[in-house]
């Protein structure tokens, strides 16, 4: 007789000589002390079969069906890939006991929770399974359980939408990895919407909302890259503007800088900044042109596109000068002058200096005219004093007290 410490190899040799399963069970029960018929069957059966039998004995029929379906899916994926593929070289799911153990443990727990309508517990077990299969070769399993989480999250009504937000983020990740960028963007947008005003944090301490901003920045940039490849410049720029706005909201300066750089390059390469401005002005949409230019100024500063910054500031200065807002005109012409000084382009420096001087003259004339129109004793004395020394008649917020060179 074989005791507990008997040689397993010898035992296996005897079993292979016995063809009938009942005879095997009888032989094991007679020759291994204390071994029941069920235990004998467990030794004879494959690990997968024992897992399945255990599920059925405990009444987890749904878990059994799900496990069986996943094994069939793995086999179908392997057959579809064919010999020589990476999946063909791997062991099948039914030949990996560790993975079968994980599936047995969490599937049965999820099924028990579902019967009790504890949907948060169902979700947590499904999410744990997704985390178990995060290796490259197991991504299909991870994605399957992320989809299960997404369905379950819709049933959870007591957490303010937190699980639903998480599920959208994970589905966005799945779609992004599969190259389905539009679907990913939809999930990330919902993730962002659900996290607005919420203080939910992940395990690293980042807020869900900042993560949503990061996901949207990344997916919008990927979408814009595809649009640029297809020569859809206008749509790409609109999408990159959205990416830039998300990067700013996310609060990460590095991400914001990258977004600004990508948008600045798109503007510059397509020549869109001048085209959009001209179209807006020709259509009488001055406010739209100003908003467009001011946004571009922000982008050009972040991306350090000095020449583009000069052009945008000159355009804004011209618009404000024409509208009689000389204060704002001075502000933008001064920015153009400062940006031009960072370039080795003396004619451009001189040009911006002239623009700034003209706007400053217009701005000063507003004060002069107001004193002239008043025509009282104090105003006349003020004008005469200014005439004698030609100094600024009021504090100049743009020069911080420095003398402006005469033009």
C-alpha cells in the first residue's frame, strides 16, 4: 500500500495501466489510506475539471458557465492566431492553475454578491480580476472584466457615481489601446463630467478629475495627430485647443507645456493664425478675432514661439488701437517689443518700437484731450507744466517708471 509519503511517480505509472475510471478510483481508494472516492476523482481529474466540479457542487452555475466560456474564447483566439503566433506558444488557460484559482475565487465571490444584490461587491471582485490579468498576454481577459465592471457600475446607485466614473476611465483605456480613439474620448469625457466638483482620489493621491484631464489631453492629441495626417488642419487645431484647455485644467505644467507646443506647431505649420484672424475680421467678428488671438498669445508664450508671439501681439495691438482702446494697444505692442528683443531681428525690433510709440502717443492724447475739454484753471496749469518737461502726465503701468525712448 502507498502511504501519504508514497512515491507519486510510481502511483502514476500504475494509474496509466488502468483504463477504466471507476477502476482507477477503486485502486486509489484501496491503496491510499483515508482517500475518499471524491478525493480519488480529484487526483485523477485535470485541475480545470476539479475547479469546475467544485463550482457546480457549491451551486455557482453562473461562475462555471463564465469560466467555461473564457476557456473556449482563449482556444478560439489561439486557433485564429495560428501557429507561430505569440498566443500559440503560450499554455492554454486550462493549463495554468494559478489563473484558474484566481478565476474560481473572484467569480464565485462576485456571483454570491450578485445574488444578494450587493453590486459594489460584484464590481470590486470583477475589478480584482481585471487587475489579475494585466500582463500583455492576458490583456483580453483584463478587457473582458473591465467590460463586466462597466455593466455592473450602472447598477450602483449609492456612491455618487464613483464606480461609474472609474468604469468609464477603464473602458477609455481599453478603447485607446485598441486604437478606437473616438470611443475612448467619449468614455474619458464622461469620466471628466462625473468627476467635476468631486474630491475622489486614486491610490497615488491624484484626484480623479485631474486624471480625467490628463486622459482627455492625451486622447485629443492622438485624435489631432490623425487629423493632421489626413490634412484636416482646421479640425486638428480645434481638437488641440481642447487638449490645451484640458492640460491647463489638469494643473500639470509639463503637460500644459507639451499641449501648448503641439498647438503652436499646428498653428504655425498650417498658417492658421493669420487665416482665421483675417476671416473673422472680414466677417465683422472682431470679438471672435480678439479671443482667437489672445488664446494664441497664451499658446505662443508657453511654446516659446517668439516670432509667432510678436505677430499675434501686433495684430491685437492694431485691433485695440483701431477700436480706441489705447491702454490695451500699449499692452500688446509692448509685449511685441519685448518678444522681438529676444530675436536677432533688428528691423522687427524697430517696427515694434514704432507701434508701441504710436499707441503710447494715442494713450497720452486721451489725457491731454480730457484736460483741454475741461478748460478749467487746474487743467490749464497741468497742461502747461507738462508742456515744459514733456514727462508722462500719469503713471505708466507698462514701463514701471522707466523712461520710454522717444520715437
